[in-house]
C-alpha cells in the first residue's frame, strides 16, 4: 500500500472521522472539541479520541483552544476533495434513491421515516433511515456500511425474510421509495429503538388525530411482533390525557397488558403520553 493510501485509510477509517472532516471543511473556524461533538451529533469519548488521533497524524491542528484543518498537511487537498465528493450524500433524497437503486424490491424503509411519512411530529425531527433488507448478505451489508460512512443520516438496517403486504411506493423527501405503512413504522420504532418512546407516542397521537392510521391494524402488527402490551398501555395513557377514546380499548385488556410490563416502562409510557398530549395541544 502506498504511503498516501495508507494515510487516507487512517484518516477516513470511521464515520466519526468523516463527520469531523465534513464539519471542519464546511467551517474552517477553530472549534472546541465539545462544540464539535454537538455539531456532528457524536459521542464525547469517540469524538475527542478521534480528533486527537487526527491531530497526531498532522491532519488537524490546535488553535486558541479549538481545532481546525491544518492546510500544511501534505494530504490536505485530498481530504477536502474526498469530503466534497461524499457531501453528495448529505441530501437524504440522494441517499434514499441510492438505497432503492441497490436493493430494488428486496427492501423497504421503516421506523421513524415511515412513521412520520404524513408529516414530522410537532416538536421533533431526526435525520434517520431504518432499512429492512430481504435476506441480507455480506455484500448488501457492505453497501449499507459504505453509505452510512459517507452520510450524516443515521442509517440502520435489519434482515427480513419476507416483504409484508403493507409495503407501498411513496414519495418521501422527493424520492420514490418502498416504505412501510405508518402503523408498521411506528411499531418498528419501538421494536428496533429507532427513536424514544416519547417520540413514538407523539407520532401515534398525531397520526390518530389526523386519521392517518388504523388503531386495530397498529395493534395487530404490534401483536405479531410481541409488543402489543406496550401499545395498549400507550393508547390508554393517551386516552386518559385526552379525556376521550382516541382508540377504543377495553379496560380489562389494558389492565392485563399493564400487568405484563416492567413498572419503569409503565411510568415512562404514562409520562410520554402526558407530555405528548400537552405538546400536541400547544403545537
């Protein structure tokens, strides 16, 4: 391996390093490690450690308590050019188009992106995509890892063995893609921890209020995935917060569901329901 290639492998070896370079190329002003961590939505430990690695390699330098690209570094121009080319994938439409091109009808988008397909929740937005891939293999995982490394979108994936009947083509962010129903998206948010329970309950409330989801279908999908009790408890909490039945559920069924859950989850769902309802009414 040539010296140049060896250096670039070290410099761009992780998604965190790519995001550090993206930020510093976009804004050459020195930035503290703490501010950098927030800017790239990274973990404090990994960001600090990898910034220090890049300083050690000579790609970054410290200036007045901050860090910035070192334009005297021999491969400075190569880094800038690479980052400029990968910023192509900062557009989520392009990322979704690329996923669709790679996997065709053997995948669909679910989780938060599917759950918010009728509009984002009133006080939350996140740049993420949860990709369900039919019979995932090493090649498909390599493709997804490569896209994840060059995109600021939080890209997650899971293997599936069949395509559900509620997957349709929809226009999202200007891209025409295979996407799960809103009901399945909300269920997968919980199943694959694609967002917090508060955001799940907020999405649930907003879509119920707008008539975008079928409560029975939601509970059936949740039941098929072993988390019906979570949604029965969440719906009960929303009904209590609203003072009316957003979704009709029998009290005995809810009592049975609550009895199966960890007390901490019950408390979190109750608090999420109250907060979501107040947020929605204020919004």
